[in-house]
C-alpha cells in the first residue's frame, strides 16, 4: 500500500507538470488495472468529485482503446487527438468514460468540451501500461504536432515511472504478475468487498520435462503455459500471476458459482492443449489472503488426484 501511494504521488506530480507547463488545464495520468492489478492514477486541475468519479469508473478496455487510436488523429509518437464527433461514433457510451471540461463557445479549429487528447504509455517491450489524457488546452485550440512535441518529455517520464513499478510486480521469466504482487492484489480485492473468483493452476508435466529435456526446456514450457493461461483468462478480463515454480493464480470478478467458472475457464484452457490441474473458488467475507489461496490450492490437489485416477482407469481400460 505504501508503494502504491508513492506511485500515485509521482503520477500526480507528472499531471501537475503538464498543467504548470500551460499545455492543458486538466490532466490525468493513469495506470491500467489489467497491467498493474489495480487502477492507479494521478491528476491535476480536476475537482474532488471528479477524482471520485475516476476511482469508481472502469477505464476503457484494451480493444476499445485500440479502436479509438485507429480512428484518432495521430499527432506524433504515442499522442492522439480524438475529435468529439469521432469519439461519439467509436464509443457509443462515451459518457461513461469522459470527464467534461468547461462549456464554452467553440468553432472550427477550437477545442470542443467533448474532445479528447490521448497519450499511450508503453513499456520498452511493448506492454501498454496506461495513458495520459488531457482536457482544455490553455490556448483553446485543437492540438497540433507541436503539442505532441511538447508532451513528449512528460510521456517519456510517465512511461519510465510505470515501467519501473511494473518491473517490481512482474515475473521475469513469464511477464505475469509475481507472487508478491499476487498476494497484494488478493488482499486489495478482499478489502474491496466485491466477490471475485480465484483459480489455482498447477502444471502437471514440468518435472518430466525438466528430467528428460533439461531445465531450459522446462523454462520454455513455463513460458508457453503462461501465455496459454493469459489467453484462457482473457475472456474473463482475468489477471494471471506466477505464484512460484509451476503454480499460477488467475483472478477475475465474478458472481457465478465455482462450477460455472471452472467449466468456462477449463474449456478455454483445454482448447490450448495444455495439461494442468485446477482449483477454483470464490472469495468469502471472512477470507484472508492465505485462507483463500490455501482453499483454492486444496481444490487443485483434489482435481489432480481425480485426473490421475481417471488417467489410470483409462489406461486399464485400454489394456
């Protein structure tokens, strides 16, 4: 929590610097929940009510952001101007995502209250980590390539700050969240009070690969499985963590029962052809982090025993 507070303070300072440079009267720097595990942002020039609004509204998902960028006006580098008429066409429910600036008369070449400036924040290896959005340019005009040039140092600084923080939270081998981040996120979600699902996943053949093909091959298998797990979790907007070794955790918000979640997740997973055991559970009001993890782990072991038993039965049937 202290680390997150420090990150939030840094993002506030970057947003304030954009305003103090007299580029825009309002600016928000945000780190996406799907890359960090929690939405974190810093802002300048917005009210307390608007800050509360930001906390309680989800950011646009990656597919919609990609669509926005595709139809936006590229000003240079990662900076895009999204005219209000384009935004309303691309995002039919844009009102759910926009902060409104002051209403003032507008005309050709001037900023409209529903226009949006969007700066992508990407890591050096191409992970989209967050964005800077800005509103109400000081000169009141539509931004230009010169605006992108002036914003470039702020985009670079924000990207560097976020990448440094993500590096602390990522597993070096797989790019998934690491075990410490996983436990932090479980604790945060339990404090949030919303019901969420947790799947404990254990690879079934890693020892065989290590013993017969070497540990380098085992590392490649872990990386392959991590990628497949992310694909399987994507339909649920799930976050994937490598707890340690060949054990992974997938978390996502859900009001379904354990059986329905397991069926959906396992279906996606089995399509990949990977071999793993699952333990799926829902959070409970009296859970703490270790209790929830242990419950899911025990369910995973039950699944492993069942799968081995089924494999033995099938083997005897073949004989």
